[in-house]
């Protein structure tokens, strides 16, 4: 029995090279990308790894050299006219009138594209701008401007939203607001594809991710799958007398290593058990941190040895068994 997951985006063997001053520059190198319908999908990789090029190919803005692409099961760019109405994308900052309010800007846009005027209030609420809708666009922070751009794409009521590095240049509060907006959209049933070179930023909001390096997929799956299997069972314990505490924990059959004033404990079933064992002997834990890896460290591990300027080795994308659920239909 095969389980087929509905895909919003699927690419196979996607490839694109640019020519710059006579030299061939590979931007996307045989990319197999699967974005499931529903949820936030992080399209992650360092600068220059081919994310923007991929998005532009999907939107018909750049022509692929070879490979296939499907959006909601329609071959693109051939059948783009049939699916384009279901796709909203922000690849560049749209132009708004600086002296008009956010609401007026959206109303004008809605009129222009023939959207239901009632949608203006809905999308303002979607992006958390209802309270500031009467203020002039030029008084908006960068984060608010970015959210108004998202609101503008929502006027089409698309099923798939594509955001290319939407948090570039934003402060932590702005980044959080964009993250919450994306989460809210996914919770309403939309599919959100968000590209970013900051893995940690997207890790918090994405349901599934693809990690690319030098135009190739290096990992794909749910965030939990990618980091879960790499999470060590190690817990870092801060305690005033680590020597005695270490002996007590070792007596439980757990492996204990010293790390400065900390203990690294392997094999304890829960953090609570560690605190219980120590507290029974009058030793109190002041810090207890699970030592876990994040997407950044997964990425570094998967691309280890591939220094800048070197080509990714010609091995299957399923290397390390990382291509997991959310993967191919
Ligand atoms: N129009 C172009 N002409 C020539 N080379 C290009 C062009 N656009 C992109 N490239 C090159 O292709 C490679 C991939 O670039 P791309 O912008 O797709 O990556 P990215 O992952 O989106 O990076 P970033 O996060 O910096 O936008 C880079 O080496 C880039 O220099």
C-alpha cells in the first residue's frame, strides 16, 4: 500500500544555470522538492543556495534549464494560468502609496483586482494590522509594511502563499509578528512556503522543512523528524557540588560527564528524575537544560566537508536517510 500525500508544490530534477561574464554558475542542481498541502513549509539554506531562483522558476519568472515542476498537481510553467489564482507570492516589496492609509491602499488594490471589498477588513485582521489600518503607510514600521504586503497577496484568497525571505531586515519583534501571521494563515488551512537563510528563525514556525545547499536538497521532512533523531538524550545539569551530585547520578546507572561546573547526564528517563535523586540528598539543581541539536546543526552536519566553492558530492538526495515523511508521493 502506498500513501500519497497531496502536494502543493513538487519539483523533480530541477536545474538552472546562469551565465555570468561567460562563466557558468549553477544555481539549482537537480532539486527534488515536495511541499505538502497545509501548514508552514520552511525552504531553508544559506545565501546563494538557489532558493530565490527556485521560487522564481515556480512562478514562471525564470525559465528552468531542465526538470519538472508541479503546483497543485498542474505542470508549470505550462499550466500556470490555471493555478496562478491559487498562488499569492511576495518576491519583491510591492508599491504602496505612502500618504494613504493601509486600509485605503488595500481597498484600491482590491478594486483593481476585482476582489470582494469586504475582504480588506479580513486580511487586515489576518496580518494583525486592524488597529493601525487608519494610519498612513509611511508611518508604518518595516515589519508593518511587510505585513501589509502579505495582506495584499491575501486579497486574492490564495491557497498557497510563497514568501521569499520575508523577515529580511526586521527586528526581533517584527520577525515574531511575521511568524505569527504565517502560523495564523496555516491554521486557517493555507499552505505557506517561506524561504529563509536563518534556520533557527523558521524552525519555530515550520511544520515541514526542506534544506538546500548549493542548489541541492540535503534534508526534507518535519522539523521533529530532522532534529528529533539527532537529539541526544543528554541533559546538562547545573548544581553547586557537581562532584557529589555526579556520584549520586552515576549510582542510578546513568552516564555522567563533567563539563566545568555542569554535569552532562545520559540515560536519565526525565529531568524530573534527576532533580528528585539530587533533592533527596539535599542537593538542588539550579539549571537543567536538555542538550539538543537544532536545524542549524543538522544542516552543518549534513554538509560537513563541503567547503565553499566545492561541489556537492554526487550522491543521492536521500543520503543519511534524511528524506522522510512529507516526501515523495
Ligand atoms: N540573475 C542572475 N544572474 C547570474 N547569477 C545569478 C542570478 N540570480 C542568482 N544567481 C546566482 O545563483 C545562485 C543562487 O542564487 P539565489 O538567489 O537563487 O539563492 P538564494 O538561496 O535565494 O540566496 P539568497 O538568500 O542570497 O537570496 C547564486 O550563486 C547567485 O549568485
